[in-house]
C-alpha cells in the first residue's frame, strides 16, 4: 500500500507542479481527502526532484542556449536575446528565493494542518486566474511574446513567485496570473514560468537533500513525478495554444469545495 501511495503522490506532484493548480496544496490535501497519513516534507522535496528532472529534460536545450548566450556576452561582448533572457531569469529568481529561505519553513509549518486555509487559497487564486486571464485578453490587444519580455515584467513575475510559499497559491499559478496581468501572452508566460522553475526547485531540493531517505517507495515516487511531469509540460505547452486557463480555475474551486464538504460533514 505504501508503494501505491508514493506512486499516486508522484502523479499528483507531476501534474500539480506545472499546471497552475498548486502541487504543494495537493500533496497535503490528497492524503487528507483519502484518509491517509500525511507525507513528510523530505518526501515532498524528493518528488520535487523528479519534476526538476522533467523540466530539465524538456528545456535543456533552451537553458543551454541561454547559458551560452550569457557566456558569449562576457567573453566576446556579444549581445543576444539568450543573454538577455538568462539574466532576466536570474533576476526574477531572486525575490522568490529570498522569501522562500526566510519564510518557507514557518509558512509550511503553519499551513500544513490548516486544510480550510489551503482550500481557501486554492479557490481565491482560481478566481483570480480566471478573471485575470479574461481581463488580459480584453485589455492587451498586442501581447508580449517570450523574446520581447522586459526586465520590469520579468522582475514583477519573479516577485509574485514568492507567494508560492503559501500552499494553494501555486508557483506556476501566481507567475502565470502575474505574467498575464503585465501583458505577456499565454505562450510567453507559460514558457517563462517553466524556465523560472528550474533554479527555484533546484535550490529547494539541494537545501532539503540531507533530510532525504532513499527507499524503494521514494525512488518510485521520484520516477513517477518525473514521467508525469514531462507529460504535463508537453500537455500545457500544447493546450494553451488554443485554450485559456479557465479549466484550471474551475478545478481549483471544485477541489476547495470538496475539502470544505469533508471538513464540515466528515
């Protein structure tokens, strides 16, 4: 049964990390809804390692090109879009990393048992994503594509990532919403969000590495989150070409309602 739980939670992490539905909230709420014992923070971080590998596999070429662009700027003084975006991503990572280091343990420690508050965060962000996405489509006739993202836009999106320390808000959810509000296209903010996830997930994984216990269940969880993470990334990149983020907004509200139903009647 333990192995089955780890695989299911690996699936939850693989889906929740990249779709704007909050993986941290789901890793807490799924065991609650199913009546399971809550998993440890170390295990949650192990699952994050699986999704880190997923985004590295999908975006390895992009990150490599960004890095080479930055190196060429330093060694040859050559300006390029790759160099610009590399440093934009570095700058955008700083706010979330600083807030995460300062508040993550406190916030996570408080929220992990506050199921009603996590559900409320899911619902609130769901409504905001729905309204913000619709507003952006009406307000910005010409939306900014990835290569034209400005430093100001990148920094604002990076600051919003700090809200991800609160389970339910979602790292991808907050950055996608913010990117849309500052005029970025669905495709641009989705790609930027995926690239931005690499340093922040890597940092969290490295910090928690000493607490990680390597067992068969952990390995299966990591592998599952990796495979499902790859599928989720490919799905969202294809999905947003012809759809908005409404389905994820509705899903968040539905899950929040289910949590309140269990809290009240069960």
